[in-house]
C-alpha cells in the first residue's frame, strides 16, 4: 500500500517489476489455461456457480488475447452486469456497466466538446489556460521542433507568461519571463480566450492584427499546429 500510494504502480512484489505487456501476457494466460475453448468452458461453469468476480478476471485475459471472440466478450459483460447489481457503490456500479457496454457495443462514440465554452475560458486563470494548451500538444511532432522559449504578453491586463517547449512538452509560468526568448507573442486576453474557446489559429490572429509575434515565428506557428483535439473516450476492456 505504501509503494502504491507514494511510488505509483509498484506493489512491492518482485514479479511486478518487469511484467509482460497486457496483450502478450493475455495470450500466455490463455495458452496456460489449455486454450480459449477450455478457458471459456471453465468460465461458464464459474459463472453458473456465481463466481462472477473470477469470471471477470479470467475473461480479461481472453478478451485481451482475442478481442474479436464474441463469446468471451458477452460472458464477461454478463459477469460485469451481475457485479453491478451487487455493488453498493454508485461509482463501482457505473464502472461495471460501462465495461459491459463497451464489451457489447464498443467504446462510447458520441459528440463531445473538445474546448471550453467562451464563458468558461473567461473564468480560467492564465495557468489553467496554458495547462489546457499543454495537454493538447501532440508530443511527437512537437519534439521535432526542439527547445523553444516564448514570452506571452497580455498588454490589456499587464500580465506575462513564460512558456517553454522541451522534449515535446509545454511548460508555463505566469508572472515570469525569459531574458532572451526565441519568440514573443503579444495579444489581449480576449484574443487568447478566442484561441482557447473557438479553436482559432494563431496565424489568423496575427493576420487580423489581434496578435503580434516577434522572433522565431515559424517554429511558434509550427508549435501551434501540433495542438490536437484528443478523443475523450477510448478502449478500457480491450487493447
């Protein structure tokens, strides 16, 4: 418990230091259990015996080894559903039922907002704004841009933010500045809110006169081009 709370994933057991990747481990588990047919036969027997927790655990390996195995998916979904019926915790019940939903119908695919609403953007602190931009940076192409230092000035509020791209990650510190930045951006807070809430392009703001960029504008605009709208929902119970 101390390991997991303070040091992350490691539970203190030596076998946890360098485990197989989930898909490879799943294939080995299935083989160890005598193959998929044998595993499913035993899982069905455990389900009929009411051992739904064990069924859910065993079929985790079956689904990871062969996500297309409909019988394994549906049986694990049934086990999750039974566990949800018995769960006293609302969040536990939601987790079980979400897993069953994904097993039966795939991961949730619904339209979602990728950006804050304008009124939310207005209420965000500068740190929150740049933290939001940082999580939208696609690390791989951003890393190709190398090390980039930026001062972001907001003349209407008199604020400044020190921004730094390093190893494909974006870091920011409001109230601080670089002595010799690679690039400097100047725009009002309303223009910054527009970039965040409306998904605007920095290049469009400079062309319209709402923002000015000095220094290494090419790399700065390339950095802005790495911002991506990431998917909110993704697979949990399968690779």
